[in-house]
C-alpha cells in the first residue's frame, strides 16, 4: 500500500525543507512506499524554490502550484484531487506533526481501517508549547462537536489524519475553503459509515513562520461546516452513506 502525504504550504520557507526531509527519511527507514505531494499555495517567499530543491533531491517528492482561489482548504482539496497513492495523509508544513506518527497510522490502515485519526489528547500523546488561549478554545470546540455528534473522538479539529483513497471519493463534495476542512473530512467519514481508529500523536508548536489559522475569522466557518454535516446526518436519510454508495455503484456496473 502506497501512502501519499499531502502538505499544504503557504510562505513556509523557514520549516518546509526540514519537515519534508524528516518525513522522507522516516518513511524510507520504515520501508513504506510513499510520495510527498507539496501544494504550494500562492507563496510569496522562497517556498517555491524549496519545493523545486526538494523534488530534485528526493525521487518521492513532487509539488504542484495551487491556482486561485487560495487558502488552506483549497490547497488540501487540490492535493486530495492529485495524490497517486492508495491512501493519503494530511500533514502540516510547519513541523508540528511527528513523522513517526505516519508510520503508526500506516500500519493501522494496513489492519483494515478506512481512516486513522490522530489525537493530541489521549494516553500516549504529547503536546509541546500549545498557546494557552488556543488550547482553551480548542478544547471547548471539540467538546461541542463531541456532544453534538455523540462521539468519543476528542480532537476532530486536528489536521493530522489518514484516509484510504475510496474514503476521499466517498466524502465528496467537499465544501470547506479554509481550516474548517479539517473538521468536514472526519465528520463526513464518520457519519457516512467509514471505519476509523484513533492513535495518540505528538504535536509541537511551530518554531518559525507565522500560524495561518486566524481564530476570529474561523469561528463561524467551523460552526457552519459542523452544522452542515449534522444536518446531513439527520436529514439526508443515509443517501451518502457508504453502504448506499456501494450498492449504487454495483447497480450501475
């Protein structure tokens, strides 16, 4: 099973090279077939130059330029439309994610799960230097989602997640333009009947660059997508559920 690692990158010249190099080294050591797909999202610094250097240094690395409209959600969606592996992982460019967690998630997919969700707030996880005000907002937002959907999973807003290719096909259409895509993907996967497991992950606050997540701008967008998926769960009568999709595909063959 080949894993694609999609990395959206907007003005990440300070950390992109190290992030990608560490991921490649880790996956090579674990002998995991892979590709790294960097999505350069309208960067105005040296990110594009680094993409070119990385693609020349590593055979498993390639990059694409995301055309406008730009934004985190658009960049990830472009990567999800372009990846070539049997499964895909979404990883941040800022070195906040631990490459070894990709290995752990890969073997969970090999066990047969459709999705692997990372959590920073379960036994075995590690969080380093999370800004206190963001941590409080994060915990409140995830508590609200857990209660609304009746979930046990406690880190829906985290970007680090892995999906089999058929899951990405089964989650269409994707609506989110921004960071709320990190919520749309797992919630749709859960309510549409794809299997998932949760693994503890390590998370480190960025040491270079500027965070692209603007909390004041994202609150209403997160709420919109959460309520959108909640409405689908209760009113769509299972039209998008995995079982119905499979039956529909079989009937059309």
